[in-house]
């Protein structure tokens, strides 16, 4: 949906909302397509470098990517809630994949981040469980190990 550079149009993830919309995580934006084939609606355009998204049962969207942390976005109100680091580190997490389960847990995988299970409470706070034995570790010298 963006013409500023070819990389803006890279598609990284897709998900459907309960109301039948197709959501797409492009490199530089999130887009919502409807079933009628109308022009997509763009959200958070050029605010992040998205790699993954999940649409929740309430039609809010969780998204993340390169150095973004996790964003909880409500397309109805435009409200954004950012979680820069799930481990409270001083840098923003690189979020590579999200998986939502039927028991309302969100699994988060990323670079330099242990596999994390999140439960989003009604007040927006996160209940976190870390699986430190499942961590990918990279540094500027290259791969330094992993478990």
C-alpha cells in the first residue's frame, strides 16, 4: 500500500479478524482489507518495521517487529499501547512471531528474547512467563550460542 520504497510493500504476516477483515503486516504499516475489495485502511503508517501481527477476539491487534517491542492497537479508537521490552531491558525487543491460543495466551518469539507467554489482563497489564532455556542469542560478532 506504500509507494515510498519497494521494501515498504514487503508482506510479513497475515491474520483474519472476527469481523472478516484481512490484516496484513507490511514492513512499514499495518493494513486492513475488507471482503468487498475496497482500498485498504492503513494504520501506524511508518511508525515501525512490522514482522508479525495477531488479531485478538475483540478485534484489537497485537504487532511487533525489528526493534519495536510489542504494540497493542485498537483500530476503532486509534489507541496504541506499547510494551517496548517484555523483559524490561533497556532496548526494544525484536518480535519475530506471535501465536494466540484459545485460552487467551499470547506466545512471543524474538531475537535476544526468551520464548515468552503473555496473558493480557482486562486492565491492559501483562502477566508474563519466560522460558529462558529457549533463547536465541546473537551479538555483533555473530552467533554466540543458543538453547
